[in-house]
């Protein structure tokens, strides 16, 4: 795979990510994006209670009882 990359942009990202090679910079940028998306999905799930037992009154009524 071959792409043209804006060198100034790559250098700026390299500084932010503290990476040394272009490959390392690109791969770390991809990881940063994927982590941000995972966080966004978690926030969305928490805000809607989607797929969580937290919205189940029966389970939550027993949550703090031993």
C-alpha cells in the first residue's frame, strides 16, 4: 500500500505522539483513533444503558444487598 502524506502534518503528529518513524506514527495514530471510538461507544452505552443490567430493576434492587 502506498499513499502520499503531508510531511508537515506527519511531523506535527509525530511530536504529539512522541513517535520516531512514520510507520510508528501512523500505527499509533490508528490506535489512538480506535481507543477514542471505543470510549465513545462506552459512553453511548452508559448514557442509554444499552445492553446493561443497570436498567434491570430486579437486578439493581439486589445490587447492594449481601
